[in-house]
């Protein structure tokens, strides 16, 4: 599940200084888990890390600006129709 939020530029700048080499999303996940743990809520270790990504099943487009990714929630659930040679 994705959680988005608005933040002031100064807060983001402070967050980026504090996170050092970690990516922003991981730093925020760890901060949320730490806050929950301090509140007495048990947070399993595996929930602090991102869920696995959906498998990309098809790339559409021929340049960097026009590429669209299509993904399946469960690998193998959708089939790609392959283009064959046209019959004359």
C-alpha cells in the first residue's frame, strides 16, 4: 500500500540530511516503525522493509519518453501476445 503526504521543503531538507545514505522511503518506514514501537506496538522486522514489487510483464514504447510498464500482481497471471510474422 502506498502512503503519500505533503511536507514543507524545510522538513524534507532536514529529513534528507538525517537519512544519510538510506533512501527516503526506507528512512520513513523505519521512523514509523520506531514511533510505533515506542508507543508499545510490536512491529515485526519484515514489515519495516518494502513489499516485493509486481513483476513487469510488458514494456510498450520505443523511446525513453513513451515507455509504459504493465505489471501483473501475480507472476504468470497474464500472458503477453507475441507479435509474429505477418502472413502474406
